[in-house]
């Protein structure tokens, strides 16, 4: 019998597939639809201290290999989020996600969000298109990552996931900084970029913020390479996120060193039941290649 279960920082998942933050994570009703689609864990949309409207439309544009978005962390804020997700009672683990402009604010949010029955906490340091947050707040460095991780670690005993950017050059040392300050896992990563698409009829960038983070199949090779590098740099589990939408994609990421895989844009391409489809594809491949579980594949590409 094929075993797709994985252990992510002490959390048992029935399969390695996680709904990425920002996708269908605005409310419990949406997340429950994803649960019915066969996911291993779900991540709520990242919450900020105060409600945010985000960037004005248009915030999303398709390009040849995926999408660019500049949502700007539109959300109803931590207080509304606590009310919305406070009664979560599904067996599928819920991962909380927060974003802030400073280590102090991250720590405050980490303390507040624990009134929700989350099984792990994700801190996002990697947005490429929102002033005051992520890369545009200077959080994509080893020093900033260490400072924020340390501040949050003091406020929670939950498994702590640090979400890093594939757009930085020093990814291994940044991940090490997170690990040394108490991170239990690395989410690799966020949208790539930023990029831009111009409407040649208007001679103007299409997105209202002009630039946006790239997601979709085009960024998968960057995700795989980043995971490969991180597997050599840290000992904590890695979540591969970015451009993965098939069983073969997930197996490739696990061979690069991932323990779990985040899926977001893939829902657009394959529907909300993508998680069941990917699990069937993984099972079929494992049977054909005489493997009984995913653990046997983890980091296998490093042996070549």
C-alpha cells in the first residue's frame, strides 16, 4: 500500500500537499472547499495588524507562463481573522499566516493569532510588491530574517514556518539564519520577481502598481533549484511552493529535498480537486517505480 503521509515539523499530514497562503484562504467556507478537494493542510490568507484594502485594480494579469499579481495584502486584519477562523474544527491542519513591517509587529501578531486553533505559524518575509512588507521592507536578508524569527519564536511554541523569497541570491544563508533562531521549517517560497507587463495599446503597465509577483508553471525551475540549495544548507523541513501542479512536479520537488509542497496557482489550471488528482498521480508513479512512500524519494537528486 502506498503511503503519501509526511511529517512536517511534528505535524502529521495525510499527504504532502498544502494550500498556499493567499489562495482561497479568506474565510473558513473557502478553506473547507479545499479540504473536500483532498489537501493535506491549508494556509489562511496572510493577516496584518490592521485591515488593508491593498492595491487598486487591476491586481492580476496573465502572461505566457503564469500570472503576475500585486494584491498588496488585502485582508480584514488580525481581529476579524481571529473571529473568522477561531472555530476551525476540521481534521486537516490549519496553518496561520502573518505579515508585518517590523520584528515587534510580527511578535505582536504571533501572540494574537494563537487564539485560533492553528497547528503551525507561517511568517512571510518575501512579498516582492507591497511597500512596507517583505522585500520592499528589507526583510530579504539574513540579519532581518534572524531578528524577526527570534522575536516570533519568543512568542510561540507552535511549529514556526519562515516563508522566504526565490528572488534573493543568498537563500542558503538566509535560511540558516532562520533555522538558528528557531524556525522549524522553511517555505520556499513566494512569487518571483517583481515583473511587469505593458499594454502596448495604452503604452502603460497593466497592473495598477505597475509591478507584480510572478506565479505559475514558468517559475517551477526556480523553485526546484531553490529547494535543492536549501536542502544542502539547512536540516529543517522545506515546503516547495511555486509553479507545481502535477504529481510529477511534486515528486521532482521531493527529490530536490522538499518535505511538503504548496499549491496555489495550480488550482486555476486544474480546479479545486487538484489535490486529489496530484495524489493519484503520485501513487501511480510510486507503484510504477516500486516505491512505497515519499520518504524514500526525499533528497534523492543529491545522490547523483
